[in-house]
């Protein structure tokens, strides 16, 4: 009991010195505020491509239905309604929109003509320049037009092949709706079988990876203080085993408040996966980061070398780990960073065995590197 009491006493003292720093408190406060602001911003109208959408009046039912489908769709395509074609063209000229889509007033008639003869234009598209994003945006236009075009093909077949030209429009639409459903052709799921909701918020998608990187940077920043304490011999009166364990406790005290702020940020941003799963993932990620930071510090002979590695490591996490995109790199590149295991557990099934193997390897490596570091420090001090 005395050792446990002493551990929490040391933990409280080390935490107190961090919490007395206004900069550290500001970082803890900004983590959930940043996530909340990003989540609120992602609910606003935003998109990679901006389209000025216009209806020629008086528009028929097909044109109005297509316009509503484009305006209400959740995607990276942002459509804005404009009152007349000239205003839509002016938006493209002034740079307010990347393209203008002008739906004709007789869209249903034009779609019938296209379904019958396979030719004839229906939509006027005005663009400043041709690029990949606008080509992908036009796929959304084709998808919005497809239900109306499909009904035109269906109606022309009934009229031409079965002689159903005397049937009223409502009967044909009822028959069409009864034969076809709006089921999705492709369904996306995670590795564990849970479905991915379509139209997700792409702005908050990399937020978990960014927060995981920030948590790792807190541990790396704690290593800078450990260099200063070693140089000033702040804990020289402790025994060698305790001095080897003290940096681990310093990293932990710096990361635990940040981890609580990260969990709050995930909850506020809507990326929360449940208390049990988030707790297990964080309890595995924290010791991995603590040992990783200390191994990196033990392998860096000087404080300047360690500080130079921090931005390189941050870039490596953003590139090698699935923060923005999963590059499916070979295993040796992905297996070196603790953030990779955390994000893989969040994106797929919670595989404990690889993470535990990685944690055991870090523990063994830390035991060896810390002994070698103390041996070199003792030898260097003896020479002086």
C-alpha cells in the first residue's frame, strides 16, 4: 500500500507542475473546443465544388424534382440556387461558383426525346475550366437525372411495345414506383461488419487521427523537460531504477489530462464509438505512446537531436498512419508508430493481439535502451 500511495503522490506532484502552466491548460481547453467548432462547421453548407443551380421558368415537375434532389443531397458538392440563368453565369465569371447547371423548363420533354432517340441535350453546363473535381461533380448530376430518365425509358417501353399510351400519367408512375425501389447499389461496411453511414461529414473524418497525433506530441514534449531535469540533476538523489521509471511517469502525467480532453472532443464531434470501446482503445494507446516517447528519447543522445525528430515524426504519422487516407503501406512502416494501431482499432475491429505484441516489444526495447543510456551518462560523468 505504501508503494501505491507513493506512486499517486509522485503522480499528483508531477501533474501539479504541469497544471500550473497556463499554456498547458490552454491546450487542454482548446482540444474539445476545436473539435466542437469543427463539428459545427461541418454541418454548414460546404463543399469541394460549388455549383450555381438555376431553373428556367416555368419549370416542369421533372426539373423541380431534380433540383430538389441536388439541393438536398449531402455530399462534397455544394449547390446554390440562383434565380435566373444570367445570374448563374455571372457567378461562374466572378469566381463565386465553379460551374453553373441550368435546368430547362421542359426537362421532362427533353428526357423523353433522349430516351426515345438516344440524342439531344437536356442540361446547360457552364464551367470556367475542366478539371477532375468538375468531372466528378457531373456524375452527381447524372445520378440526380437518372430517376427521371429511367421513368422516361420505362414509359416509352410501355407505350411503344405494349401500346399503353392511353394510360394516365399517375398510373404509369404508380407502376414504375411499384417495380423499382430506392435500394443502394453499393453498401460500405467496416471490417467488423458495422455499416458506414452515407454522406458522412468529411471535415471531421481526420479529426480522430489529428487528436491522436496531438496526444503523442504531448508525450514528446514531456521528453524535453526530462532532458532539462537530467542536466540539472533534479532527481539525482533517487535510486537508478526509480530514475529510469520517472520519465515514464512524467510522460504519463502529461498525456492523461490530454487524453481526457481528446475523449471529450470525440464525444462533442460525434465520432464517439461508445464508452467501453473508447476506454479500451485509450488505455492501450497511452502506454504505447509513453514507451514510444521514452524509447525515442533514450535513443537521442542530445536534446537538439530529440527536438529535431519531433516535426519529422509528426509528418510521418500524418503520412504513414490512416489519418487522412490509408495508403496500405507495407507492415514495417505501419508497425513502428503507435498511432497506427489506435486508428486501425477505431476504423475496424478491436484487435488486441497486435497492440499487445507492440506494447511488449516497446517494453523490452525501453528496458534495454534505458539501461544503455544510464550507462553512457554515468561514463560521461565519470570522465568529467
